[in-house]
């Protein structure tokens, strides 16, 4: 089971999401914890690939962006519309 940590940015963005999306995010996070690479999440490495930043789908429009701290730990850094992923300084 993957242990989840969140950044202050992630927490702030999560609170701003519509309640319906928040509920979907919680459900998808539970799926992620059991198997981050299950096809249902469509997990993918973002570019530039050297930063090892990943995302998975909450639904068709929303994504959670994360990094693996270890094989059993992940840090969620961003949640929001997929068009906004590269607007945030998540590549640090």
C-alpha cells in the first residue's frame, strides 16, 4: 500500500475543487494506494521526464500530479484541470 503525503499547494487546490471532483479524487486516491499503475488511473510520467513527475486521472478533465518519494511513498503536489498542470511550479 502506498503512503500518501500532500503539499500545502495540493491541499489548497483540493479545497477549491467542486465537491463532486473532491469525492472522485478521494476514490481515485484509494485506488492509487492499492495499485498506482492500474490501467483505470491512466498513470503517466510527465515531460520533461528527467523530473520523475507523474499524474493520474481523477476523471476526464482533472488530474493529480505526484512524485514517488520511495516505492511505498508518494507526494501529491497538484490537483486540478489537466490544462493547468504546467502552470504550477511542480517541477522542483
